[in-house]
C-alpha cells in the first residue's frame, strides 16, 4: 500500500525561515554592519539569516545566539534559531528554541508549525497535533498546517479528526494527489468505501501515472463489490508497474470473481517471484484447475526476482 506521506525536509523548513531575506543586504555588508555595531540585535539576526541562506549553519547559530542574548524576547530570532538547530541535527535544542519563540509571541504561526514539525519528525504525533492546530488557527489559509494536522491525527489512529483536517487543507488550497490519497485512505479505515472511492478518483485525476493510487482505488471498488471497475483499476496499476505484487494479487481476485480461474492462475504464477505469500494465498483461493487450464498456466513462470518498486509514501511517514 502506498504510504501516507508527510515528511518535510530540513531544506524546506530552512527555506521558510530565510524567505524574505533582503537581497540588497549581502553577507559581506552585514558582517561590516555587525563589526560597526556588534550590540545591535536586529543586525545580528539579519546576519544569522544571511549565513543560513548561504548554508553556513554554524555561523548562523553564533549570530542568532548573539541576537537573542541582546534581545531576550526576540521571537523571530528564536524561530530562525530553531530552524538552524534542526538543520544541525540538534532536535532537543530546536524544540526549546521554537517554544521560546512561542512564549514571546503566542500567535506566531510559523513557530507553532516549526514545533509541530519537530515533534512529527520524532514520531510524537500526539504532541505534534496541537502545535499544527495552533499554527493553522493563527494563520488564515495555512494549508500545510492543516495537512500535517491530518497526518498527525491519522498516525495517532484518530481517523475522524484526520478526515476533518484533510478537508480543511483542501479548502485552504492544498489540492495535490497526496492529500486526496490520504483522505481516501482515512475514509477506508472507517469502512466508508464510497467516500474513499470519491477521494481516490480525485487523486487519479491529479496524478494519472501513480500505480499506488490505482491499486488503492481497485481495493475500494473490490470492497464495494464493483468487480469490473476494480479489475480495470488493478490492470492500470500493473500496466504502470508490472512487478506491483498487491495489484497483481487484486487483479487475480477480480478474475476469480468473473469465473476466470485459468487467468487468475496466470497472475498467481507471476506473483511467485514477487511475493510468494500472496501467490500462495491466491493459489489457495483458485483451488484445483482443470487439466487444460493447468497446461495454459504452467508456462507462465517468469523469473521476477525484484519486488515492486512502486513509490510508497506517508502514513509519507513535510516531516
């Protein structure tokens, strides 16, 4: 199954922190400004951002440490310092810095979001959820905050709240294949296969060449006993990835529902080199074959040593 995706990279979070850096104030100019007035917290902060933008995180941290020392309630400096500490793989210190930013500015949405991302990246989904919720509530249309709130709820097995958050992410403007896919899976976990189908159909419209979406859509059709549509979805998944074991298995089951035991046996033979357990399960479902059917199925013993390499994403366990 395609994973529910959501792991923001350090570079993405760093990009958020350093967006808006004044291009006219180059690094050398800021270094000179700091030499002239080393007690200016704002200049130290801008220098820290400049170093961060240049990916000089050690120097960035030094400048930002000076900024918060000179101005202890400097929430923006604490936030940027948190991003830099994350990039330096110092999660505990990063969490403390984001918390300091929030302490001095409780409505600082980006700081709440940064804190949420730290908890999320550590697998602390129940701690991440409140942080993402505060971020979303403090910034109108914060689609990524709603999306990661949904992921946090999903990974905490609270599918009802996950569905609500995903819908709010879509309302805020996040309309990629991943949010529709994740929403579809959340509905499926509640046994709401019709609603799941609707969301997965939307995901397919956005991204037609992802076999994992077609496979999941096939599963929903199958659960609703729409075997013809399920078969078509599984066939599309296999056409995109001929070694996609789950889709081959699903296709075999659909063929059985249409009374095509010989064709199902061919799929079982294909599965042997991909997923022996699924192949054995499908063969057991098929049962004994007529001699003619067995003769047709036997030659299809391909050596498929590689397992499916379909892109699997969270629960893509941005990060």
